[in-house]
C-alpha cells in the first residue's frame, strides 16, 4: 500500500469522507487500482482508497486501511441484503450497487432476474475485476455476470462481455411490481432498463384509469405500460427510436394488453403535438447536459420542453415531468420548469421526488443526486 501525505485542506475535506479526491488535491503517478493510504502531518491515517486516473485521483473507500477483498465482500453482501429486505415485492430487477451510495465509488451493478449487469465508471476497478466478479457471482440466484462497455474514460468501446456463467441472450424477461418487461442489456440504454423510475411509473399507473395519457421520450414504454395496465383509455408512446417502440409493443403483449388499441409514434418528441386533450402528459427526456459548456443549453431545453408540454395540458389535468441531468440541481431544474409553464395557465406542484430506495447516495455527496420527478396540476 502506498502512503501519501494529504494537504491541510484535503484533511479537512476527508473529515466527511467525501468519496472523490481530485487531481488538483492529490497529484500522483500511481498505477490504476493501487491501494493508497492518506496520512496527516503526524502520520495518522485519515483515509484510504484506490488510485485512479483522470480528474479523480483517488476513490475513497474508508478512513483506515482494510483488505480490499473484505471491503468488497461486506459491502456487496450488505447492498444485496438491503435490496432484498426493503425492495418491492414481485420485482426481480433492481440496482444492486449504486457507486458511492454503497461505498464503492465507480461501480454500478444492476440485477435482472438471474443476471448482474456491471458497468465500471473508474479505471481503478479494472485490476480488481476478477475479485469483483467472484463476489457478485456468489450471490443467491445469480447465474451470470455481464460487463457492459461504453464508458469513454474507462473502456472506450461498445458492446460487452460475459465474465461469469453462460452467454447473455439478446433479451431477458423480468418483473417489476408484477409487470413483465423485456430488457436488452447488450443494446439498451444504461444497463437495459431505467430502474430509477420504477416508483414513479407505479404512481402514474395508479392515476391512469379511464385517462388519456401521452408519454414523451417513451423509450421501451415504461410509463406507458403502467398506464395501460392501470386502465388508461388510450396511451400515446412517442420516441425517435423505432426499435425501442417495437419493444414497447412487445411489452404490452407480454402483459396481455393489445398494442393496437394504443398509439406508438416514432418521431421527435421535442416537436410532438398531441392530437387530442390529454389527462396525463408525461415528459421524461434523456440527460441534456454532459459538461459545463452545455449547462446553460440544458436549462433552456428544459424550459422549452416545459412550455411545449404546458400548452398541451388542458385545465384540470396533470403534467408529469422528470430530469436525469445530474449537473442541474433540483432548484435549477424547478426554476427552468417554472419559467417554461408560468405563462400557460395556473399551476401547483402536486408531487416532487427523487431516487428510489435501491439508489442510495452518500449524505453530503450532492453530485450523485441526479434524478428529479414532479407532478404539476393545471388548475381550472
């Protein structure tokens, strides 16, 4: 284990055990994955973690050094126990490891039935990959571990690789609150399904009986199928990706819902106009900011989307809108929504919420709090 002395400023930061030490705070030339112990001026341990490359130079794992195998084993087992103890019933897909929120900065792992889909967002874990796979594959009912690539600063390539078990099929069938989903970890967005919107989808389902519902940026129809199962009169699913909408239709069939009684439109959701008044208008766009230079554009895009939606929501009805842009805080996002809708009716916030129970975040790690969801009521 390499020992490095931390500056006075870094020592103060580590009192809260923040999970990231940046390059300007601790410069080194250590190989990725090297165990590092940080010391104060009196050689007292104040933190330890894994050396990483890029803007983050150290992924903090704790205050005092421990065996990496022990840390991984304990934290993954704890994470699994937490999900199975408090997770929803009749659900076999969930976030197993949520990076810093589970004490494992740079690791995302999602469970889809008997398969773990793993994504590494830090190079420091690559030298320890086999250890990680060994522990994941030992969890109950796990028969396959698949690593999905696509993180530019880590693997820089598309596709993925089965690291344990039999070859991953083209799709998997999973359950979420008793609803069947078709998931494509190889080709789908993220690890295959937007697991973080699970409780928001269920909320929409409870509100949709005999309602007209539109779902912009529908992807494979997560919100749409909940609305249809909840008894919606008609659901409009709108997305630019035709393949995703074909999967949405198949998900309808898997849940004994005739897709021909609903509408699926492969078109630009930013420009879509509803052909009839909607009772529930859902707008869940992808992340609209990837860096500082695009933050202002993201704020403007959310404002313009809110305006477009607000014009189409009739009095007495609901706008459900969301953001997964981490770089915009809740206050900044809400400000963009307010600017977008204030001149198009009288509105009230009905509901605001964030990440679900299987997406924990560290207490003061505000950068990890990315998901925002709201219901707004257009008053009479």
